[in-house]
C-alpha cells in the first residue's frame, strides 16, 4: 500500500469525511481498503476530534481554531499502513 498526501482545512464545528481509498492506494486492485477499527486519533482533541463511522468513513470534526494531526491505520486485509493527516481548523 502507498500513502496519499492529504491535508484538511476546515471551520470549527464543520465535519469532513474521507474514505480509506482517499488516503491510500493498493497495487492489487482487487483488495478493498478500509480503516482499522479503533485506530483513529487526534493529537489535539481540543482542536479536532476524529472517529471511524459505522459506514467505514473517517470523520474529522473541527472543535476550535488551531492545528492538529489525525492518525489512522488503513488495511487491505493483508497489510496495514499508518497515515498522518495535518488538520487546520479556522474560526
């Protein structure tokens, strides 16, 4: 799997959703990419929170102005890779 470069800019109280395929690619096109349950974290949850939704999307929600990084693991069912996403929240 290869990581894709993604930055997120958002307003506080705004939410952004991403699919695993938005953040990584896999040479084996038959594999479906998904997030590893429980692997999503925000380095500063006072700026933005992050969850993996029931339908398998990564949901980032702005809380207050500032910068943070969201990390999450993506898997193709055989291997995993960790992704770090810079997040900027503006008022």
